[in-house]
């Protein structure tokens, strides 16, 4: 089994906090709350308080290292050209530009190259990378599900499959919780049986474009809920995305869910953020129906913390405008998640075996309640 340890970096759109050196037992220092990946402490990079981050190298001629976000919502791998440590653009130029938009309002763009990209001993040769210009973010390793036959280029993981660098066409992700002594971990080509309990629920991918799955329904305390927009008719298929810090839901679905939680109320004037009593029983944790199986988010992950001191906690479910369902980091903390490429992934079709698989995650006990600006502490994954 290949095990790779990641850091969950905390990126916030919030007032700056004093920089601190936060170190784990092995002496490795993590970024401070509010500090951006490039270390400038700006805290205003992307709409993501927590993302899995690891060290990636790029360069046929020079091995440059970057702290890169592992993004299952995108196939595009890119590296900043900003600063003296920026990408040297030593790959083969494709003489065209690329761009990607995050959260509907943050655009990264720049010229495209073919270059080698390596992570923990795995090297994907001649994949498309973008030399991102004018960014405050270091890098992103695209782990989304798009295939070469559709977009013309193979991403990082599809290239590893083509090169036969992995024995099984899948990778498993375990996200550590805030204020626990555990690291997050990523396994390439296998699953880590120590990171989950019980059987996996396999959910077929229904179309290309990230890891898009079908949500059959949702409930609270055993009661199935209806919204004005049937789940199957939502324009944007549900997406499993490490780059999203919340569970995004259609507005009417979010209203129905929070209306079923006693004492839950809107947390701001937008009506897109909710809070609920800290004393809420676990039986009221929202449940999603996936492949006919009910999966409930853990109370520790539904609770995004409280800053008001009013006995209320912020809900992990939000309803930003123009979004459908997105299962972001709170959901992925509750479930060890395996992203599996089907046997005929090069020629995409529904039913080719491509799937996202969920099993209840095993976590070390928390030292304290979730803190809004907490840094994810980490330790080695074990067999």
C-alpha cells in the first residue's frame, strides 16, 4: 500500500490572525491559522478554509517543489509563476493559454506546457500543466475525473494508470479532523483498511466533470424530506470535491434540512448560512441517500464551530447561489473516500465502473471541539 501524508491547510477569508509556529510531534511545522500557502499570511486566497495539501515537484529539466492543493473538482494541474520560486516554465510549450474559475469568481490563467509532475515517488510524465500568472496560491494538483478521450489530455492520475504506475485504478482519501493528533492521508493505487470501518457504499459516477454522483434523497431523524426541486432534476450533478470547505446544497434543500433540526435558524442576512443549538442530538444529523443506502454526517463534522457564544453552532450545510450539491471537506471527514476509475475509463460511458466509494472514517479522539481557525494536526498513516 502506498501511503502519502498530507497537510490540511487552513485558508480563510477573515481578518488576519497573529502568525504562530504550530508543530506536530515529529517537529514538522504547519502553517498558522489564517496563513496562505505561499506564507505571506494574506488569508485571502480562495474560498476554502481547509484543503488537503502536499509537496509536488514539477520539471523535466529542474525539479521544483510546490505545496499543492489536491483538488478532486478539477483535472487541471497548475503552478504559480509568481516570485523567485515560481514555476520556471521549462516544459514543452503548447502555445495556448488555459484558465480555470474557482467558486464562480476567482480565475487562474496562463500558458500551457507539457511537463513531468511527481508526488511521493510517483511521476506522471508529459502531462498538461498551466503556468499560472498573478496568483497568491502556490499550486493545484488536479485529481478530478475527466478522461483523455474527452478533453484531449490525461491528468495526473489517469497518466499514472496509463503508465501502469499503480496496480489498482483508484486512490483513497482520509481527511483528519480539526484539533486531533492525526494527519490526513492519501493512498495511490490501493485502500487503507485502518482508516475506515464497515463496508463501502459504492456510488456510480454519472457523468464526466469532477466526480459527479447521484443523490437519491435526504432525511433528518428518519424523515424523508422534499424540496421544490426534485433531486434528479438539479442542473449541476452532485460533486465530490476536496476543494470545497462546506457541504453545498440547493437552497430549498438546505431550508428543508434545517427546518427539520429543532432550533436551527439562519445565521446571517443572506439566508444561505444556518446555525443550530450546540446541544442538538446526533439523531438530527442530516442523512443523504446514496445508492439506496443512508449515510449520515458525523456530529463533529456537521459542527463548524461557534464564534458568537450564543450556544449555537454553525452548520456545515450552506446554499451559495447558483450551486447544486457539493460534498466538500466536512462530508469527506466523516467518510473514508475511494475514487475509482472504471475499466473502460478512456471511453467514458455511464456504467463503466467508475465510482466514488464511502465508508465511515476512523478518527483519533478530538482534544477539543472544532475551532473555526484550527489547523489540522497530522501523523503517519499505518497499516
